[in-house]
C-alpha cells in the first residue's frame, strides 16, 4: 500500500512540526482568540501537508485520491481562517463580521465539494515524485475566491499600517503581512494540477513562514503577563494623560496619551519638571501645590493650561493624588483630561445664551411698542369712527356708513390681534415663578369665568380629578381657559357642547408627569392637521364662521414647552377633538430656565 518516497519526507516532517507548534501556542494562549485562530490556520496547513505526504507515499490511486480530497478540503478553510485571524488581530472583527461569516460559509461549501464530489479533484495522475490531483471544474472558482480573500486580507493590513502612528505596532503589522506574503508562494502548487510538470514546493515557504511567525509570537505573544506589564498596558490605553512625579515635581513615568495629546516623547519629559508643561508661573504650578496635598488632600478637576510641543495652549482638567506609602518614594500621580471640546461647547452655549437674551430684550421691546404705540392709533380710529357715525350718520349715504362699519370692524380685529400677540409674548417675558398649583381649583375658576358662554351655548363641562403640580399659576389658568373656550367655540350646529377635563399621573417616582386631557364633542378636525393647528395665526376655518386670530393654541403650546412638557391633539371631523397636555409634576429640572 505504501512505498518509500523521499519526496514525502519533508511534507511529513513539516506537518509534525506544525502540529507541535499549534499545540504549544494553544496551551499557552488559548484564552486569546487571535492565538486560537492562528492555531487553527497552522492545524489546517498541517492536515494539508499530512494528506499530501500520504498521497506521495502511497502506491494506490484510490488512497491517493482520498488523501488529495482531504488535503484540498483543509485548504478550503484557509481563506476564511486567514481573513478572520487578520481582522481579529487588527481589531476590525466587529465591523467585518458579515464578511467574515460569509467567507466561512463559502469555505465550508467548497470543503463539501472537495470531499464528496469530483468537482475539485477531477482525477489523480502519476508523476515522478508520486501521485498528484488533477484540477476539476470547481478549482477555478475556488482560486478566484481564494485570491479575493487573501487580497482583502492584505488590503486590511496595509490600511492598518497606514492608519496607526505607533511605530512598534506598524512594525508588527508589516512583519505579519510579510509573513503571509511569503507563505502565499505556496499557491504555486496549484499549477501541477493543470498539467505543469513542476514539483510541489509548498513546504519551502511554509518553513520560512514558521520561522517568521515563531519569532513574532515568541516576542509579542509568549511574554508572561505580570502585574507590571498589565499596568503598562492599562496606562497606555488610557485616554487621559497620566504623569507620576516625585517630591520635587520631576516626571518619572508618563503614558502614551501624553504623546498623542501634547506631542512629547518620553525623552522630552522624563526627568524634567512638570512645570515646564504649564502655561503659568509663581505659586500656581503643579510642583508648588505638592506641599499642600497632605494638608488639603487630593485635588480634583482643577482647570489648567498645558503647553503643546508646538506651543499651542491645551485646556485640561487636572486631578492630583499624593503617593506617600511605606517603602515608596514620595510624589504624586497627575491625571490630565483634555477639555478643549468641552470648553468650545461651553463657549458656544454662552454665545447662544447671549443671543437668546438679546432676542428676549427685542421681544420685550416689541411687546412694549405693541401695548402702547400700536394701541393708540387704533383707539383714535375707533373713537373718530364712532363720532362720525353718531353725528353724521344720517347725512351719509348707506355705502359710506358701510365703509365706517368695516373700518371699525378691522380696527377691532387689529386690537384683538395685538392683544393676542401680547399674550403670546408674555408667556416668557412675563413668566412667574413655579409654585404648587391645584389644577382642580384652577379649572373651577375657568368654568366660572366662562359661565355666560356655557349658558348661551347650552353646554356643560365635566370635571374629573386633577392633581396638584408645580407650575406658573397664571399660565395654567390661561392654558385651561384657551382649551375650554376653544371647545365651546367650535361646537357642532344644534349639538350642545360637552367638554370633559381629566388627568392621570404617569412615570416613575421623582419623574412623574401629569397627562391632562381636554376633550369635546365639537366639529373636530382631520388628523393631518394635528400639528398645524398649533402654528401661530393658523386657522382651519374662515373668520366669518368662527371668530379668533389663530393664536390661542400657539399660546397653549408655548406654555406647555415652557413647563418642560408638550401638547398634542387628536380629532375626527364632526366627532370632536381631544387635547393632551403632558406636564412634569415637579419642576426641579426647569428652575434654571427661570
């Protein structure tokens, strides 16, 4: 069955070495996914080499065919294993998960084809070095898939090499990619499957790959994990800058974030005073505060300015903790957090607040003008119109009297509009402090104020249980009055209006909200207008049918928003409308806006 074949020896020896290497790596690094994937790749190559050693050494074509299928089946899993290993080692696996899974699925498919069909191993041929498989119809598609996976892996490595600024990491990535390029020379062994008479040479690049990989792994993966090594890794992965200084303020240890944020290397700062980094002088420097640490205790989140290597000032938040234990040299640990983004955000916020204050002053100026200067001409128009109508009505033709009536009607509408605009602006300019407001008592006062309109329309108001909330009392009254008056105004012809006011408490303790509802049986509206009705001056009906300026609901929305809540509406034509106002029970979060 088997016969001596010297050409099978290197394949068998390399296979044994690969299995041994995989076992050693797995025993030491099985907790690492990168190490496990590397073991998997080595094991697949070892299976391939073992199968081909058997194929070279056997004298029977049937055994050689089986061995060829097993070897090619192992090769089918190499592309996904190599790409998965590379993506994991380069910390890209989470973003490449779908591509990795797809590669494994395709690899498994080709493995099945290699084992159970003649599409990969189309036959077996005898050469001077032994049996070798003949390419089947599936080999070309597999080679295209193989080339695509390996090319993608190399592109990922090149991209990581360009992105990283860590010199040591760049060197490791370059070494890793070089080792894979070396082993890819083994792909020449596909050529004999297409009839070329060259001998398979895969064991040569694989041996070279083993030397490179073993050297890299021994240097970077097999180092014992000690407390000191773990501490260095933790320090260098911190986003904040860290300095360990001695009692005189000289820097003894610093982490990698100092280089990334300030541009200094270890040789620039180690052994030098930390004061060289500060853009300050006198008693305000870090080293001069060390003497006070024992008395005052650690310093937390103190704003300072450090000097970048290029001279730029960097705003940081500094925390300083003393080190003064037994058998430990006195000194301190300084942690500096880059707060430039926060400072920019604060400046933008202050700028926005200044613009808001200016806008509010302009709004107050407008309100003053509207309440005084604009009202006076309207009063004169109405007064002179009344005089003209009383003294000269009989001498004027009917058309002239009609003109006077239209003029006065327009003046009255203008006055109502100005008053409504004043009410809208006073939601913020004349706001009152938040106090405890009994909504039930407020609702009863509103119903009493609207008693005449209720009597004239034949309507009634059903008042449910309402809670006590923290709010602006006057604005809560204005909110309820606008909503109830709105319900009475838009009644259906021949149907007495019915308004229902209710509320419920929702939410977790200390974050409870009042869900206030005002529902009516009036003309309603189409749901598509649910947002539009809260727009300033928006009207869904002609002025001749329903009076008003279209500001009442806009005022309601502004009041709700000023209280940290919201207002929504639902309606159906000829069935009625429901307004839902959601308000916080307590206004602690909103007091800053007062």
